[in-house]
């Protein structure tokens, strides 16, 4: 099967044989403060993230005020109107440059999900390393095409979509000549149930489209993230906050810095545990193999020329000489030397 081509995001390579690319999704968790946004970027870096990510939208360009008079799904729990919640969650566009420069200074990538055409242009001018397209816009082909025209790598979230919708979105992006696509499996619910993660669908996306895949996670803890790594995810996106108990739409499904750091540590341990896929003995097994495998041992004195029988040889631990796999071959053969009792048969 053809190897999936690696993709560069800034100075990071995404693909087989490389560490996972880990995104701290800050979203609206900066609570309207530039200082908090910078603090979260710094803590994301310290927690092992490769990128700190935000959402770039203007409420009036994203929502129909009339359409959200009635709140649905997770929004029904919000005490304020959907419009007001979104207005409070906006990242001021004048902050993008400051945040990008700060992230660059401390050595972490900065980028965002743009939800309108002006946002795409602003982020492109900052030379961000990639664009993330949120699941909600997978059927908005006009903006997909516009983002793709910037020729940067695209992380395409596929939450809530079926295979045809994913195929159509990929074709729209590729029509611009941009083939730098990473498919992000996701469940578009906040928080999302663990039993609906459907990680095998991520495997399907990788195998069908021969593209690198990742997981954008909104479920509790890091169980689903680790499961996705074991199934081949090369990018992980997880919401990041100072305190999950803070008031705001993104905090409840976010990890604090300590939990995020623990997740990153587990990811990298798991990556090592995945190995190279070649079935061979491990370094740590070398002595244990000798101890636990059986070799052929004499149980009594054997003279040269005497035949080996089930009464004078046994398959016993450890394997010092001839392996127990040769036991049946030895039975009935003549010994080429004298053996003492309880001596390993080295060769014959």
C-alpha cells in the first residue's frame, strides 16, 4: 500500500515516524483578556503543546440573531443568549498580531480557525503555519476554497459529517491545487460522549483518502485521545484552560495545564510503545528468553554412540544449547560425545 505523504506545518513534520503534532485549543478560554491569552499560550508551550490555537470570528458574520432565539443542544444550558455568549467569546482582531509574535518569541506555533473571509486574510498576512477549518464549515465550500487558495496546510475537521460530505470538501480544497490536507475526526458536541468517539471512522478516513489523520477531542479526560494515537492519529487537538470550572462555553470540556501535560507525556510514551511494527525480540527480553524457553538437557549419563531417548533427555528451562524445537529430531539419534547427567546438549 502506498505510503501516506508527510506534511510540514512550520518546522514540524506530520506523518509516519514523527511525533504527534499537539494543539492546545484555547478557543474562548482567555475570558476576554489579552494577558490571559498570552498566559495560556505560555502554559501551552510549557505543557508540551506544539501549537496554541484560537477561534477567529465576528458574531454578526457567523450567526443569525433570529435563528438563535431558541437555544438548542448544549447551548440550552447557557444562562445568556447565544448571541451574547458569542460576542463575549470573540478574539479582538487587533490581538492576532501580538499573540502571533508572542508565540513565535517563546517557540510555539500560533494559528486559528477563521470563520469569515476577512479572518482568513488577517491570519494569512501573519504567515500562520496552517489553517484549521472547524466542522461547522465543512459544507461551506466557498470559504473552503478561499482558505485553500492561501496554499497553507489545512486541518479539516469532519465532525457531524458523512463520507460524501468529506469527499466533497476534499475535492473543493484540491481544486485549488492545495493537497496539504490533514483530516481531523471529531464529534461535534461539547462535551462529547466517549462512547460516540467512533475512532474506527478515523481509520476509515486515513485508509480511504490516504491522508494523515488526527483527532479533535471534546470528550472528558484523555482516554479517547490515547485511543486515537494507537490507531494512527498524527495530530491531536484538545481544549486548554486555566481552570475547567471557570464560567464560559469552552471551559467544561478543556484540560488544565497539569492535565494537558500529563496527556502529552502519555501520548509520547504511547508513541514509543507503538514501535516499528516488526515482530522481533526486544532488548529487555534477551535474558528472559534464555530463562523461559526450554533447551534439551540430559537426565542421566550418556555415552558417545548411545541413542537419545525420552528417558535420557528432556526439554527443560533454560535454553542453553539446542532448542526444545529440535527435541523430536534428536530422539533416536546417536550421541557424538559423552554427556554427564543434567548437562545441556550444545550441538549434535
